[in-house]
C-alpha cells in the first residue's frame, strides 16, 4: 500500500476588517485550518486594496471617485467631500425651484428602482437646485412669483475698489473658490502627513508653505477690497517671501531634515533656473485656479438669462403665454443646461480641487466569492 499523503495549501489575501471576526468564528472548530491575521501596517506585502465605505446618502458619488481613481490605503476617501461640494455648486449654477424639484422627483424614482449612481447624484443636486431657487427667487424661470431670499443673480451688482461694479455672484463665487482651495490644501497636508512625506507636507505648493502663502494673499485681497489698511511692507515681505522661499528650496531642505547624503540630480545653476520656472508656474496656477471658480457665478447668471429668453419666446410678457412653449423650454433647459452644468462642476472637482490633494492610485478590493450555479 502507498503511504497516505496530505496536501497542504497556503492562501494569502486581504479581508475587510469587519469580516475577520466572522471568519474566525466560522473556522474555530476546524482543526485542519490555521489562520494568521496580520494587522501590522508596516508588514504589508504590497499595497492593500481599497474598499469604499460611505453612508447610503453619499454612496452614488462613489462613481466619480472610481472614474478618477480609488484612494490608496494611506489616502483619505474624498467621497463625502465631493458629494457636498458637487451638490452645492450644482445648486448655485442651476438654481430654480421648479426645475430642481422636477429633477429630484424624476431621478430619485429612477435611482430607487434602477439603483443607477448617476440618477442618485442628479437627484441630490436637484435638492440644492431647489434650495438656491428659493435663494434666487426663480421658479420654472419665472422671477415675479416668489421673492428671493438672497439676490437675483442677473441684476445684483456690488462696487469694489479699483474694479468698480461687478456682479455679486461673481464676487461670491471667487471667494467661495478661495475657501475650497484652502480646504483642498488642508486635505493635501493631511494625506501627505499620513504618508510621512516631509517634502509634500511642509514645502509643497499645496503643503504648509503653500497654504500660508495663499492665506496671506487671500487676507491681503480681503483687506484691500474692504478698504482696511494693508500690513506694512516688511510684514507682507515675510508673509509672501518666506513661504515662497521654502517652496523654492524644498529639495535641499527635505534632504537636510531627512539627513540624506545624496546629491541633487542637477547642479546649483540648473536647479535655480528650474526652480524659477516652477515657481512661476505655481503662482500662475494659484491665480488661474482661483479665477476658474468664476464660472459658478457665470452659469448662475446665464441660467436666469436663458430662462428669460425662453419665457419671452413663449409670450409671457403679453399676458397670454404659450404654455406648450413654456413647458418645452423648461424641459430643454433642464436637459441641455443641466448636462453642461454637471460637466462643468465635475471639471472643477477634478482639476481645481482633486489635483491639489488627491492621487487616486489605489486598486479595488475584489473579494473572492463562490459563483452561484443555476
């Protein structure tokens, strides 16, 4: 007789933390299974996969995260951030009580029955469109039915020093963009600190040095626009000069802090030339990213202007409107302009905010499951 032979198998893989206890409970009475649970984050063999876990309300917005790239294991999940900012900005750009309520009712039903993430996103954005419709006093394009809780975007102006009269929503949009850029920088610092990246944490244009510089610029602009005296020349030189110098010298400073003996890849002369152009690009990106948020106000104004044209074509000024024209015009604006606004808001998310703090280099957690046989 042949000697009996036992086959042994070693299986290594990742498991969600909340499933570990269940698994250990299932195999505790099986003396042929031996399990080692490794929870030491420094002993990982390769990069851990990512499994997104968000409240049900924010679940649809995971689609936008997956389109860009999943967060790595040491990177925060930006789903909630995207859900709040995307819905809020969409509402400002497409503020209308009637159209927002219509979008919410229609797409929430589609999400309920079809579970399509995009339907859930549009339904949530519709809620904010309804809210800002009340803020702007617009319902199906009519602006003489309800009084605005805030302003009417198309005709409200604000006078600023040096710049003169500007549309109020443009000014608020840029100010809101400054706030979001600061938040994105803070998120970058958190992600970099979690990765233990000294250069990215302290000396990156989106790190501590960049944050201090940008806040100094914002404070200076606010003081100037509100007519308050500006800080002295020496104070402003320190506020602006020191952070920029730290960004410029980020590589040698990082090597000094980390006590690395490696030399620069380029000579001092080439490093200065390269650093000069990188600094110019950094300053230009601060300006362009901030101004890019003016599109929020532009679309808020254009929405009111488009609906005004629609109602004029439908003959509402004559007192005997063509209701078919009013309905068709509203449906057209809901579809066409809603699509454009949705794309523009996503562009702001990806290029003006994600580019500052998010890499999206993770891979999906794809658990092994037994296929059901028919």
